[in-house]
């Protein structure tokens, strides 16, 4: 744990236990450390059938497991469920990022998170997804609230993890931990679009498993 100074967080409505949907180690690092520093009782739920191919998925998940173990935080590894993800976004393959495909993608991940939370004694869910500046916070909060509303008493905590220096700390922690630095959102469609963009700029395509925060050299 770092000696970073943060405001003390309090759960809304005197809630007791949070299930944190984590998308990856870089995004959840600051969220985890902020909750730990405030004495919030939480566990990590890793359910991301949107991450392709398998190698990228394994790297992202293992980075998150390593960090959870370092901090003694429970890590719940949910099923991969990739076929259902493709079924869910069928017909939306050419949607731009932050469009309807992403809404379905967030909905699916949060619905499973809310179900697990409801069945396992958590009264609150939240997500690390919103800390990324590439994401639409309103879109994520809408999906989170919709998922929570399916279960009585469940709350989606809409805390803005970017504020109060959260975005800067996310980078700082990622460098300190040498987290894997993913170069696209996660699905094969985002990989396709990132590579298209790179090609148009005369850049090399994404290379999986190569970039790490805080390291000059490639591995
Ligand atoms: S771009 Fe990202 S959020 Fe959108 S569908 Fe793909 S993985 Fe999900």
C-alpha cells in the first residue's frame, strides 16, 4: 500500500459490503486502494467475457489476481462465458466505442455482478470501469443502476473514481506495480478498430503481452 493521501470514503445509505466489478488491474488498483484505505469491506468480482483473445484475457486477469493477493483482498473469478457475450452483441459488431454494443457489454457484466452480490450477501455493487477517461461515465452508471434495480435492496454506487486525483493515482499505482498496459478496450471489435486507426496513422498494430507501465523496454 502506498502512503498516498486521499479523502476518506463513506458508503452511501450506510451500506456495509461492496462487490467491486473489476475490468483490469490498472483501473481497479486505485479503486481498491481507496476502499482499503477507508476501511470498506469489499471483494473483487472478475467477470469480463468481453476480453479477447484468450492470451489477453489471461494476462489481464492474472495481473488483477496478483494485486488482490498482495492486498489480501478476496478475488472472485467468474466464468468466462464468451459465447454468451458474442450472442449478446450480435448485430452490433460495427458500433463505435461508447455506442450500443458497449451498453450491452456493460449491462451483461453488471447483471452478473448484481446477481452474485444478491446471492452472496453484498448490498452494494460498483465498478472500476468508470475510472478510465475513455469511458462514458453516464453510460456506465446507467448500466450499473439498471443491473442493481433487478434485485431488492441492491445499490449501484456511482462514485466518480476519477475525482480528487483518482486518475493520476491510477497511473501512479500502475507504474509502481508495473501493471500490464493493455492497448485496446477488450473485445475483438475494439482490437480491430484500434488497429485500423493505427494503420491509418502508419503505426504498428497492437502487440499482445508486450507493454507494461513503468518499463521502458519490451518483454
Ligand atoms: S469496446 Fe469495450 S466496452 Fe465496448 S463492447 Fe468492446 S469490450 Fe465492451
